[in-house]
């Protein structure tokens, strides 16, 4: 957003700030999470500390509404509801529409569909009491070992990402039901590190940064995105205070948050930190110093602040001068400005989502699935599978990490359901061992090896236990063995010896259904390729 608030709105905000106590101002810059707390428990915290925002993850629609209603009863200033609705409301709210992951939209290569996802997200999210989504992700998937980028991004080309991100933002903000928040400034995806568990550095120099990440950020700011999320990642050309802790993360850098984002790029909207219980943030400095420092150096809201712990830190910083009241007032003003843009001071509208709406959104999800799944390799002409008929026995194998997969989808159950609908007898194995997991391979007319490895903390590399099936060589001299990735699109680099390979870029039901159609020859699997893998395939968008 490059436009300032209308003067009348700014006057109203200035008057509100003038009438607020220091404690109320501090509360407004805290966005606390709602996990493992009842509506009454959260309302107690909101009322006691004048909390400005609530974060929701993996809850039902009515749970979100109940919490927001309880918070509203104890708040003089409206509380803003936030969530990571990057792949639609259903990516975090059960009952909402779950769209394929961002990279699948990149493979569908459709601005129209990206905008429709934004529209559906805004209406379903606001219906649940959510006003602000932390999306789109405008990072670049440049490093195949970066475990948190790939499927969460639109791809690796700045122009392609810009087109789709702007379309999603248009859809989200079209009716002013919801604010979009582009993330993660100043841009993730260059190195392989995950800021949840270690520091990350964007190593691009100034010229290259402005040609790539900078061009994306300038475009979404010019397009009017209401908010920006700061990443816990460093940008050494802009701020390079290396010491024993490494480079300073953007969330603690005035040069990055104010000098670069605000002054050079001209952003006038609201800035929120990424969640602060991440090693990329608290690994650099203690909460006692880092929380007020985050506000003093340019953020307007602290994501996942802990009120009881962090409130004294803020008061102490104001007393010592580590945090100035001037900067706190600016942050509060930007938070109130976002709430005003969303009309929260008038009425917290919750638009009805009709059955017709739900059917429409589901059709859009299916369309993304149909346009995104991509046959990358078919060296032996294995696709479509041959000589299957009702009653044929097929085996599905899922290779996955045993701990929870990011998102609601934990199993590829829809794959098996779709195969059974076609009359096949389906058996399923998860991470079969190399010793005896495939002793009965000859009993099957077709075997589908499915890599279910989406963005996750730490690493998406194939490890022992997950990769055992590839230690057997069972596929050699077999006609109907198909390999499909329902997540990480770079798996072909780890299993280059397989004769065929399909990228779905997503594990959602729409993507699973389309994969089965491609296996059966009912769909061509000719989605675009949104990212390159050197030596294997080139981007086609």
C-alpha cells in the first residue's frame, strides 16, 4: 500500500491514540495465538491487556466465531482476527474450502484462478471471524534444499510470482472483507535454512535483490497490499552487523524495516513480524530485548506475543528509552488504520457463505487441480497405466515423514478412494521396509509410489525409513509402476533412476483426484512447470 489513510480517518486515529494509556497502546501491538485456550480464557487475556489481535490455527468455524465474540465483549477497540489462509480458508479452518497449494496455482498459471482463491478466502474467512490472512507468500523457490519454500511459493520466476500474487491480493481485498499480507520481507528462498529452527540469509546483493525480490515487493506494494509480514531472515547488503550470532534478522533491523521497506519502497501499510517463538528471531536476542526492539525497529505488531511475559518487557523498554513512545504511537496508528480499512469500528460483518458459494469454490479448487498436475518424465511410456479393469489389484505406497504433515491433510486417502471408485481392489503401504515390504509385489496389476513430502520444518530430503522403497529396485521390468510427488517438486533429483515422474505440487483432495485421472489416462497431466530443476526440467511459465 502506497496511499496514506484519508485525512479524516487519520484524525480519528490520532484522537484515539491520544486517549489511550501506555498499557492500552502496548496491548494493541500484540497478536496472541489462540491455541489450547477456551474463549473465556482468551477473553480474560484480551480484556486484561487490551490485546489488538488474535491468531487462529486449525480450528472450526464456530470455534473462531466464539473466540472473536468473547473477545469483542471485553474490548474497547475491535480485535483483529488473523490466520495463515494461504491456500484458502480451509487450510486452517475446518469446514472452509481447501485449495491446492500455492505452487499448484503457479503450475495452473492462471491469474483468474489466483484471484478467485483470494475472493473465496476473504468471504469464508470473514464468515468465521478472520479479518487478516498472512498471505500470499511472495518468496522465490530458488534452493531445492529449502524445506519451507517450494510448494508454499508460486515458483522461482519474479514476474510469474508477481502476476499471481497481485491477483490473489485483488481477490482478498476486493470487497474489503479481509486484508492480505505479503510475506516474508525481504524475501526467503535463497539459502536452504528454515527460520523456524535456525537463521536464514538472503545473500543476494543490492542490484540482484532489486531485480528479483525487490521487483516483486515493489509491485505488490504498488498494487495496494494492506500489510507486509517481516521474515526472520537477514539481508547483509542492507544491514550487515555480523557478530558471534550471525547477521541481524530483518525483524530486528531498522535499516530493513524502515529504511528499505518504508522509505525506499514506499510502503505505508501495516507491518507484522513473523511468529516470534522461532530460532531466527529469539536465537539472536532474548524476548526481553527482542520484543520491544521489533517494534522500535519498524514492525507494528508482534505475532505470537505472550502478554504476561512480554508486557513487562515493553514497559521496561519504554522506561529505559529502548522503545520510544513516538515509535509505539506510530505502530498503534498503523494497527488501528488497518482495522479502520476493514470497517471494524463500524460492524464486524460476517457474510453468509451459501451452499452455492461452497459449490463454486469447490469447482475452482478442482479446476486448479486439473490445470496443475504435470507429467515431468515418462521414459518408458508407462502412462497411462495399461490393462487395468474392475477387479484389478493395485497397491499404493506412501513415502512420508512420520511426524505430522503441515496442514490438515495427513494421508493421501482420496487417492485410494478414487481408485476404488473405478472398481479396483486397493491395498496400501506406508514407508514399507526394504527387507520385506514388497515381497508380494507380483500380486498387483499396478503399483503407485506416492511421495507425500510437503513443506516442513528442517528438511524434506529422503531419509532412511522414508526412502526404503527405493532400496529394493522392485520397479525394474514391471509395466505399471508410477511415481508421483504430492509435494516437494524437486524429488526427481533424489530419485533420477525412476522411469516416470509426476509433480502435483500439492496434497489436497483436488490434486489427489487429478493425479488418479492422469494415471488412468483420463487427463493429460500437462500443467505448466513453475520452477526449474537443473539437469532435469526447465520452467515453462
